[in-house]
C-alpha cells in the first residue's frame, strides 16, 4: 500500500512540475499599457516592469501619440540595464507592432527576470501603447 501511495505522490509531483514548465514556456504574453512622456530636457521613459519567462522577443505596440512622430525603443531589465545587444527600433503610431530582440534570460542564466521597454525621443510629446515581455510568435 505504501508503494502505491508513493507512486501516486510521485505522479502528482510530475504533473505539477510539468504544468509549471508549460506555463514558463508559454510566457508572459498579456498586454500591459504604457504611457510615455518625452521632453527635450528629459527624453527617456519606459514601460512598467514585468517578469519575463522565455527567450522570445518583447512585444510592443504604439496605440496613440500626441504628435505623429517616432520614438526609439530597446529592451532592458527592470532596473534599466540594456539587454538589447545593440538592437534599437524606431516606432510611431500606425507602424506594425515591434518584436524587440533581447538577451534578458540568456544573460541571467535562463532564470525568469523583471524586464521593461526603454524609449527615448528629444522632443516634447506623449506616446502610449501596450507591451508584453514574452511574444506569442
């Protein structure tokens, strides 16, 4: 009877572990809103930080802007450390969503970590949109 109980417990443990692995593999793909304000004297802004679970690209989409102008976007950790490996993108309202190249997990030994989207523009205007740390593609 003890052997059966032990086998059942081991089976349940495997189910829990495999479910957690599947959740991490799918990633954190829900959209979160961001609103950035750019100024000549303060050109940098960023999205809220969120947990990243897989090595996919960050997803970023501009949904509105006070001027029809672009800003530059790149991948960063939650503390602002650049993990874009030199990939910087220009995006404006009407552009297709971006999939930002990043090395967030690779440079963190593949452990989940908080990340955000950094952006900059030396001009006074606002831009807003949605983003997710893990893309669906």
